[in-house]
C-alpha cells in the first residue's frame, strides 16, 4: 500500500528536505491556538486572545503569498533565513509581553503583526521542490498527497501539542515550541541546496521574468482561497470548542486526546487517498470532501460525553485530508509552474486566517453560549465552503 510513497522518497535529495520541511511548518498550526492560550490563560479573556490571534493570522495571510512570490523570484534560501530571524525575535517578544503584567495590552497587536508576517512558508516551498524533482509525472501526484498528509498532520497535531504545552507546562510553552521548530526545521531545510529550485532572477531572461504570471491573477485560485478560509474556520472552531468542552466536563487533560482523534482520522484518510488512483475529477473530489466535512460535524454539536465527542472528532478528521489534498492538486493544475510557491502559499494563508477567524468568533460564542452550540459554526463553515466550491466549479476546471 505504501509502495508509491517509498518510490517517491527514493528520489535523489527527497529525504533531505522532507523531514526539515515537516518540522519547519509547525508554526502555521501552532501559533494561532498557542497565542489564544497564552493570552487567555494570562488575562482570562477569550475575546482579547482571539483578537490577538486574528491579528497574527491576518498578517500571515497578507505576507505569506508575498513571501512565496519572493522565493519564486530570488530563491528559497535567500528569503527563508532572514525571515526566521525576524520571526524568532518578534514571537519571543509577543510571549514576553503577554506574560508581563506591566506590558500594555496594545503592544500585543504590533508584535502579532510582525510575528505573523515573518512566518516561514516552508510547506509551499517544499511543494515547489517536489515539482522540480518529480516533474509532471504520477510521482508528483503522490508528492502532493504526501505533502497534504503532512500538512493535515501538522494542522491537527500542532494544536494538540500547543494545547498540551500551554496547559501542562506553562502558558507560553506552545508558542515557544513553535518558534523552536520553525528555526530548527527552517535552517535545515535551507541547507538542502541540491533540491532548491532556481529563482526566476537567476534562471530566466528579463523578458521571461516580466511575463511570468502571478498566481493571484488566476481566477480559480480565489475560489480555492475562499473555500480554504472556511475550512480553516472549521479547524479553529473545532479545536477551541473541543478544549472548552473538555474543561466543562471536568477533564481538561483529555483535550489533547480529543484533538488527537481528529488528527488520527485526518492522517489515515490522507494516506489512503494518496495510494488510490482516482477516476473522478479533482474538483469533484474537492466538493465531495467539503460536503463530508460539513455532515460529519453534526455529531459534535450533539455530543454530551467525552467518548461521543471523540467519535465525532474522528469523523470530521476523516474528511480533512481529502479536502486539503484535492485543493492542493487544483492549485497545481491552475497556477503556472513559475508561480507555484506563491499559489501554495495562498492556500496555507487562507487556512491560517480561517483558523484564527474561527478561534476569534468561537471564543466569544463559547463565553456566551458554551461549546456545543458554538460547534454549529463548524457545520455552517463546512456548508459555506461546499457552496463556494460548487458555485465556482467552472473556474476550477482547466
């Protein structure tokens, strides 16, 4: 069953960047919830925590595609290493400000802007490397599945790790861990020169550089971005509601276990997806996965015990990877090769901002109504994503 993945990883240089790429992309999934937790645990306000996290996510969303575009133009290493330094300093200062009583509340917001803008787009860079390494072969399809499985694992395991560290070690531990993983993985990733795609500034003539089509000019990409924002809302809402549910039931320590069931379903579905040779077009697979995600979230709203909530989280997780994989595959079909890093960065940014939006809105709703009614937001976001994909299907066809 795993033969396609073994064949893929046997390509020269593949193993060298896969592991650092996995480590270095964790901040995208840990920063949002980690920020919510450190601010809420220190101030007692989910509303402030969600606002700071949302600010960070907006900065990531705005800067991420620009970072991808710069990497396409100048090369990954020249862009990645300076960003890592800025990210480490700004995020460390954010944690310090959140945990210092004398620090003014407003200071959290500019620090969140700088931290978010400097988040390294390693997942997008890794996909661009696979395009160069595997070309347009069937192996590249498997590579997209592998990367999406890694992303799915990161987006569901990262919050578990952030929640565990923040609640079991100290409030800022989740964010500090995200910074540590980013710097470690990013430096090792940048050191893999053999698989780094050449930047347009060094590999193309002036005319070719001027005619390279930016990803943002592809109409279908905006359909995907909108749908992925809604997917992120599903993730952010589910993560926060699950934690609040466990706390309400008097089992705060089981919050990580509940989130882990979400991760398990997503990773299993992603691995299976990557070895199946699909006949249905990728845009149809994308739509069906989004519909499944919305339907699977209904049991979460009705859950009244920890086991039922765990089963519901598993069901939702089973729909996550197929949606992420199909969305990534659509980017590869729609966006020109020379702008792929930027295209992939748009999706990562969309999911990140959706997670922050979900956390921000869900935080206020949890304070008012509790976790179960708030989980209706997950269902509504899934239905909205499905509607967007269905309405924009003609722009998703190449």
